[in-house]
């Protein structure tokens, strides 16, 4: 008879501790917040291009606007709650401007693939916009949000 392994910590406890660890906390919280915004972005984009006759660029813009709102709330109240300022209007304005630049990176990847290279399938649109474009935009967002929108205030 094999002894049963000792029960490990509950998943929620592991996630909470990882999110609070000083080295990994910001990156973890950024990825979690961004993951929620990304999921909304991808779902909305695909619903619009697959089930409506919305133009692919318009669909990208609409889904990006919704994702930016989700990401701001998550960033201000979770990811960088310890860094937020007394001026939420300034934070929001900077967040929106930098998010628009990041969304532009995604739109640029989509435009390059779809319109210049002629890769027009929904799969190609998703790879160019939601994989390649998102990866480039994610790095840009982390670096700029951390340093410009929610800088270390200590």
C-alpha cells in the first residue's frame, strides 16, 4: 500500500503567495490582469470577424477599447495598487495613450499580414494580431506602464 502524498496548499493560496512575492509579484499580477483583458479582446475580436460583417481593422479597434478598460482597472487596483497616485485622471490618460500605441502595434501586425502579405484567413488574422502583435505589445505595455503610468513612488 502506497502512502498518499501530503496535501499541498490550495491553488488559491499558491496564487496569492506568488502574487505577493517581491521578485515575481508585479510580473505575475501584470500577466493575470493582462490575461483577463486579452481573453476579452480575443473573444470580442473573433465574434466580430466571424459572426458579423465588421471589418477586421474595426473589429481590432473595438476589441482593443474594451480590453484597455479592463486592463486599466486591473492595473490600478491590482497589479500596481501599491504604486497608484493621487491623480487617477493622469494615470488613466497616460494608460490610454500608451495602450493606444500598444494597440497600434497589434493593428500594424494585422495590417502587415492581412493587407500587405495577403494572409486573409481568420487564423492568419489571429496569429498576426493576437499572437505576434500581442507579444510585442505586451512587452511595450509592461515597460511603459511600470515606468510611466505607475512609477515607483518610494
